[in-house]
């Protein structure tokens, strides 16, 4: 097939593109160029000490045409802290910037520390023509210094490297739309090397849009393990990983691809965008992951099992369609509906059994109903999100129980004709049609569906009221019971594990931690996961601590008082379900 040359491109320009190996970039961008959309070139060159060895750095180069930037406005930006993760802002080397006049002097401005804190570079003079920036982003595999956070950081393993763009890419700060040409040079990594990312494999060209797309993308390069599910049900789905998981990753990705196809049929307003799953090792908080553009990163360690990752994979794929509501403090919606559906949709699809459904439901219920901070108002969660794991899980657990209550109410009042699915579909269709959908719009949907009773329920949830689904909320084959659980309790101030350095404060002498040997003022040397163990009554926590000149390993059960909490079980008898 012959690709026609756009009218805006001369034969001289075409020849230059061919010689530079950028024909597809030039052809894809020609239409946008006529409309005046600038092109952002990004070149990425991973380097290794020896071919096939772990990646030590990525050399980054960017270039773009300015629109007359001056010293009163930022030219470049990179978050120093990205969702509680330290980026390469403070560790990068060889940083340089030039324009058509030569070396471009820049002033650095840093925002105060926070969940996200940016570094911005301002020019000391007027900028002329094309800006070129180069620097080296080191890959150190350093453990996170700030406690819990998503796995965005650059990490090397298996002769390759992976990370989120927001962890290492300096980008234009002018807010303009850009066409983006992303090119890789992987020659230093030896043979059998390939590249995969949220936008596709290898070099990619993106149409006009925000440069920030790159911060929300994930990239993986090296001798990748490819998992391409067989059969047409795989369709747009693909997966890649570095390292060797302790489970059959191919079998798990086949399961995930089938569920992805089922969800694509279930949710309205689907599209043809590809979807990728990336697998990489996580030494701190394995088993979780993070949603990226058109993709999901799932992590593992030596003890991770495939069945334990299924709800995580289902949860993150739900985000692709269900999305969220506009405005701040609406994590209860995006995460709550994802938890609600992470067990329900695989069960409906026949891809998990009733026991697996109950196990997932009861883990959420146990963590929620035993949470000592269960009544924290929604408005306080964002500011405290990273300081206490019990706060961090509330939008997930409370949101899931809230949607279960709503589902039961809607089902009852409509004689089974409607469910919470119908309201969620309304929000998806609104976004698809370009209509805004925020919390106020959600409340109006509740008012239309349930009247003022539904509005009051929502207000109670936002204020921190406990959301307890009725016994038959999950169908006639399950019933609610109560069981004893011990509350999750570290025995000291949770913020101790998120500080730098991590110094134990507020230690309770009656706690399990104290009885195991932990002492006030001990320094915790290695970050530890907490979110998952809240739902596991038997999971212990191991701290590596320094006390004076000595080091100690202290293991304890992070549990406190015993409380009663709702759980669900197979119904003892139901004419629809029979005896179980």
C-alpha cells in the first residue's frame, strides 16, 4: 500500500523524514501541523553496565518549539514527589537545556513537600525557537523513603527496566497540546529486547493532546516475557512482564483477557482502545498495582499466587469503563464501585465460584467493620490518605458497602427490574457524550431512583455513617452473620512508618508490638506494607529496626481488641439455592 504524502509536506521534508527514520511521525503529524499543534519529541535510551545486565539509567532527550516563553512562566516541570513516591528530580545527572541561542539558563522552583510536589524550571531570559533538554535518569531500585505509595518508580530486573512516565520525564509546562513522537534506542541492552507501554509497543506517535499523558503512562523495556492470549477473545488485550513470577502468568493472563472481553460487553460505551497488563516484582507491597492509561501494572513477589491477583486485576479493569466522578474527594465512587464489581462481575461471568466470591466479600467486610476509624467523614480522607493505612482503605471499603446497600434498595423498590448497574451506566454514558458528571449529578440520579431516602443515605455515607448491607444484599443464596475479629492495631502512631526517618512514636505498652520487643524511639529501616494485612487476621508484621548501635528483627501480630463484624455465608436453606 502506498501512503500519500500530505499536502503540507514537501518532497524535501519527506526525504528528511525517511533519512531520520521518522516517516510515520511526519505523516501522522502532518494534519495536526497544519492546525498549528506543536510536536514534542521524546527519546529514551536505557543503558546497562554490560549487555543483558540490569539497567543502570535511562538517558532522556526532549525537544519542542516554544511559543515565546519568557522568564515569568515555567518552561519545564517534573514532580519531585509523585503520589508519595520520590522521582528522579533530585537524583538526575547531566541536566542541560539549550535553544537556538545556545545554552539556556534556568531557575529551579520547588513546591513544598506533599502528596504531589512539582519542580519547575523557569528561563532566565526569553526563549528562542526549539528547546532541547537532556539528562540521565538513574535506576537504583531504592526502597521508597516515604512509606506507602504506588509502584511508579523506575525499577530494573531481568535485564530490563520499567516505570511510570511521571517518575522520570521532564515535560513542557506551558499547558499546550502537543503531538508526541516517542522513540527508543535499546541497543545497549543486547539482543531479544523489546519495548511495551501504555500507548503500544516500540516507538509510538500520539495525536494532539496534553503532554501530561506521558506522566500517566507506564513503560517496560528489556527481554520481556510476552503473554498474548490465544483466540479472538484476547482481541485488544496483551500483557508483558520482567522477571519470573512464582505462578503461571500465561494462564492468569488468559483468565484476565477473557474477563476483559466480558466486561467490554457488559459496560456501555466501550471503545477499541488496546489494553495492556504489565507484571513486575515489588519488594515492599506485592499483590497490588496501579491503573495507568489503557493499562494496568500488577506486582508480585516470591510468595504471590495467581488466585490472589484475580480480584486486583478485575478491580483495575473496572476503572477502564466505570471511571469516576468529576471533582475532589470522590474516591468513594471510583474505588468503591471497583471493589463492588471486582468480585461481582467475575462471578456473573462464571469465572469464579461462590466460595471465591464470599472470600473476597468477607475480606472487605472484615477490614471495613473492624476499622477503628470507620466513622471518619469523607471530607477528611484526602488530607490524611497517606498518613494512616486505616484511612487509606476507607474509600474502597466504605464505597463498596455503600454500593451494596444501594443495589439492594434499588432492587427491592423496582421488584428486581433495576439495580445499581443502571445508575453507574448513566455516569458512563454521560462521560461518553461529553456531559459533566459530578457528585451533585450522582445525587440527582439517586433522587430520581429512590427519592429523598436515597439522598439521605448518600449524605450519611459522606458523613461517615456505617454502611451495612442487608442480609440478602448479595442474592438469596447468601445470608449475613456476625463473627468475632480483632481490630487492626499497630500499637503505635501509624505516621511513624511514613516519616523520614521512621521513628516509632506513641508506643502502647499493652500492645502486641511492645510485647514482641519494639520500643519507643526505634528506627524502622525498611518500609513495610499494611493495606492488605488489615483484612488478614493472622498476618504478622515484621520490622527491621535500629536501636542505638544494634539492629533487631521484630515480628508481631498487629491486632488489638476483639469486635463483632458482619460476614456473609452460604444460606443454610433457600428454595432457589437448596441446601448447602
